[in-house]
């Protein structure tokens, strides 16, 4: 395995040369990482017997130890690769300052009077413009002079005396009323007409025969009032989702998914400040289901963590790359149990949840309030797992 070599720094580095050397050092680090990856691959080949030199076949425990060592090294290489990627991006986008202006080229010699004109010398580059001088400061504004005093207001003249009111003249005498005219005589009343004879009454019709009244039916006996049914247990349920399209950096030991949106929780189910851990205060048998939808297929898995322990029936292992994870279990929980939805992986990576919809959701429903399962199921057992995986 060869060691990386570096160029001699002569003449001294410029800014552009320094950036080139940084990029070259990144390439050298990438080369060293490739040698480390090759060494890890040869280590696996050696312990598995595909490379010569192993005297006795390795045991399963030894193979698993070597595999764990390779996984740890790969995780460190991934972190170093992310650092190199950021360093390369910064180096590639760093501005390069222009160099000093070169000297003006010499003017070519003039040719003979009647011969061909000599070649004009190359014009040197225009020198950089000098900086613009600073604008002088504006002089101070002179103080405003004081306002003159207002003149005194002259006195208001006195009102003139009112003239005397004239006397009212006497009222004129009322005229005498005129005499009333005579009343005219009433006219003679006309003679009243004769009253016509009254017509004879018609004969009354015969009355119909009244029907016989039916016998009244006997009143039935009132039935007994049934007993009042027992009051059912109060419903405990919770629903929460993530609709923001969050990015989740998934660690080797697993990372909980925050569910801050569309929360609908009954009073006995609470959530922590990070919206990752739900606490169920009431004991009983619960049905718990979850959905996780990512923007790309990932080699990751999902599971529920109940009271700090990974729930095996709820686990979808990262056996193949998928973008949709669904599962449902039934479980008996003691009082104040904790539940969280978790993504986990064997290699550190980032999962991006679908935005504008249910990128991830969790549903918790209590099926009874006794805290005991029916039949021979023991308290705390997990059962009835319903797993659906959507492959990409």
C-alpha cells in the first residue's frame, strides 16, 4: 500500500494555488479512504477464508466480531466523507482574486517608408481604476434666529346703547257678524213599497239510522321495565402525524420520529415537548398502528418502542429498500406506559418524510379497561401483528 505524495511548494503559493493544493489534499484523503475500504474488504475476505493464509476456519463469534469492526470503520468513513464533501464544496466556490496588471508591451518598430508596415505590438492590459475619493462632509446648518415678539392687541370698543322700544298701537274694533240666512223646507217622503209574501218552508228529510257502537278492546298489561345497562369504560385514544416533510437523521441505535401535527389526544394520553414520546395513563389492552411514508426507497426499518423496549411484533426490519412502512399490533399496557415511533438502520443515513400529507402517523386506541387479555394471554404480551410493506 503506497503513501500519498505532495508537490514541492516552489515558487510560493498564490491564493489560486492554495485552493488547488486544498483540492489536491482532499483527493489524497479520498485516496487514503479508498485504501482503508480495500483493507476492510480484505479483512472480511481473510476471515471468511476467500484469501489465503487462514490456518483454521473462523468461528461464528469471530466472524460477527469482525463484521462489527467493519461496521464501526464504515460509520467513521461515512462521517469523514461528509466532512470532505463540505470542504470540497467550500474550496470550489471560494473566489479567486485577480493577479497584478502586467507591464505594457513595447511598441513595434516602424517599417521602411515604402515597405510593409511593421507588426503593431500587443497592447498591454488596462490598469485598474483608482478608488473614487471620499465626498466631503456637509457643513453645519446655521442656527435659526429668534422669532420677533408679537405686538399688543388693541382694546375692544364699548357696545353702543340700545334704543328705546316703541309703544304698541291700540287694537282695532271687531266688525259686527252678518245675519244667518233662512233654512230651506224639507222635501216630502216617498211612499214605501209593499212587502212580498214569505215562501213556504220545504219538507224536512228523513233522519238516517245510527250505526251500532263497537265494543272497546281490553287494555293490555304494562310490561316490566328492564334493568339499566352498565356504563361502559371511558374511551382512551390518540392520533398524531407529521405533515411537514421533516428530515430525520437516523442513527445506528434508532431515532424517534416527531409527530407535531393533527394531534387528537384523550385526557389520559399526553405527549412530551419534542412530540416523540406518548404517555398512556390508563392500563388496558390497546391497538397501536403506524404509517411511515418517505420520498425515496431506503434500506431502513421501523418499530415501536414501548416502555424503553423495542417491540418485536411491530418491527419492520431493513431487509430491502422500501418507502412505505405500515404495521399494527395489540398489546396490554400497565399504567403510565410510554410509546414512540422509531426509524432505525445498520448504516447512518437521512430519511425525508413526505410533505403535504401523512409523512408519518401513530394511532393508539384502548380496546377495554380491565388491563387483562382474554383467554390464556398473559399481561404484557404482544400479539395480532398485521404487517404490510409497500415495495418500490
